[in-house]
C-alpha cells in the first residue's frame, strides 16, 4: 500500500502532496517543508534537506533510518541521503511537483465533457497535455521531471 499526505509549508502559503512508497516511512519523516515564498529563510543543510525549484523538504534522517533499517531497505550504518528518500519515492512529491496531484485533478475536470463524448480523444488529449506539462517542468528544473 502507498500513502500520500498533504502538508502545508512553514509560512502557510504553500501546500505539497507527499508520497510514501510502500508505507514504510511515517509522516514524521518530514520535519517541515518550505515553499518558494519562505524557503529563502532556511539555513541550508544538505545532509537532511533537498531543494526542488524553490521548495525545500527538511527530513528527519534519524526517523527515516530507523524505519528503513527496520524494513531491511537499508543496512545498519549504510549511507542514507535526502536524495535517496526523494528519488526512490520513500518520501517525495506525489507526482513530479508538490502540486502535481491537484494539476491532474484539474485537467481531468477540464476534459470531463470530452471524456463523456469521445473517450479515445479524451485519452489522446490528456496524454498530449501531460507530455507538454512534463516538458515545461523539465524546463523549470523540477528534479523528478528531469528524470522522467
């Protein structure tokens, strides 16, 4: 089972959706997040943080290590990095960006009448729009989009 959570950033202006692969890590793995409006105040720590186009995720690496070792994802003493948590989806955006899930819901709503009228055209249109969006996200530098 995979769980996702909605977390508000430190200043309260930004909301991000997180995915927790295989439900191994608890929500407490995230100390806090910072949106582009408040991330400039963060004292950067690369050992426990990851930056993605103005967003910063601050992880509790001890919590992550405890649960990942308990589930035999990593061995005791093995290196653990914020990049591992993020790119292996143990604690990462739900999708390619903090708000990707909301964007997909909005796109689905926009195309609802097309879906009811012509299902094949709906799928083609949805696919074309998503491919275009991924190209935009790559151009903006979103980490997961760059790997897509």
